[in-house]
C-alpha cells in the first residue's frame, strides 16, 4: 500500500508546483506594444512648386538671388504657423514702370520680397475675417502691412501703391498657400505715400455758333425767318427821291422872289 501513497504525494507536489509557476503569468499580462509614431508631414519644396505652377520665373529668380527662398522654406516646413505667399506673374514685373525697382538697395529689395508673404497659412475662406481686422503684418516686419477686402468671395489686396486681387489659387494645402496676383505689391515703407490719382478731365466747352448757324436771341432760341425779313421802322435818308429835291429847290426860289 505504500507505493501508491508515494505516487499520490508526488503528483500533488507536481500540481502545486505547476500552479505556482502559472500564477505570475495570470497576474502580470503581457504589455501592449507602443503605438507607431505619427508620420512626419511631407516636405514642401517651394522651388518645385513655383517652377511648375505658372509664369513665376522672375519672382522665383529674385527669391533665389536674395536667398529669401530659404526664409520661406524654413517658415513653411519648420514652424507650426505655415506660410501664405502672394506670387506676381512675370508680366507684373515687366509692366512695372514707376516706381522702378532698380534704385532699391539690397536690404530694401529683400524687404520687398518678404512683403509678399504672411507668416501664417490662410485659406481663401479665412480672408473674410482678415478683411475685418485692419492692416495685417507681413514677413518683412511690423511697418510692412497690407489690407484685404473680401468682395463676394473675391479677395482684394492693397499694399498702398498697388491694388490688385487674388486671381487664382496656385497651391492651398496646409502648411503652404500660394496665391497668384496680377501686380507687384509695393509697400509704402519703401516707396512712401503714393501720389493722389489724377483728376478727371474737364468736360468739353460748348461750341459757339458760326456765321452759317441761325442767329440766337437772348432766350437762346433762333429767331424766325419772317421776323428777320421785316424792314426797320426807322427812317433812312437814302430813301429821298429826285422829286423831293426838286420840290425843295422851287420852294427856295419862291422865298427869294417874295
């Protein structure tokens, strides 16, 4: 009878040992895997956008020559605000006569280019709110501001010297917005106060009546042909005939005889 007892005790010990080893696994569940990091936003290459988008070669060349393109790239990809850029067409630069850009210093020219950007991403719908807050600061600094007006969905831009509108949206995906404008935006901080608009031309004077036109009386109405044909009522000495002179001579002789 002893061998079965030994086997039973051994079996109990094995069961107790296995249950003790399994207990920690029940009390300590396997930790969940850490979530994967969010993907970084795509890098926006402004040079590629301006090269492909439209006739913006002049503006892009100026950005690259002054290295302002690097400032714009940093604002677009390394900040939480994003950037909004107003891009003049090539024709806007070629048609610009006065004031000239050739007399600007290097710092003034860089400020002119920075003036074409806002240090924040704005969709077209957000310009309606901007039109109510007054002058908006640009990336050129505090004194370089511009005004916006939303007229039934069309955004008008005023820089002091230039009044234009956003003619098309080149790229509008956060964090970069590129909008085409038809004029170069010229700030008052560089060019001063613009001259007043030219006065409207004076109306042409009335044409005086010529000799061939009908005569006018004081009322401004032409006189009737019948009235102009009526002879004057005043006597005319040239109307005396030969008989009148003969009668005067006879009367003079009679007076001498008597």
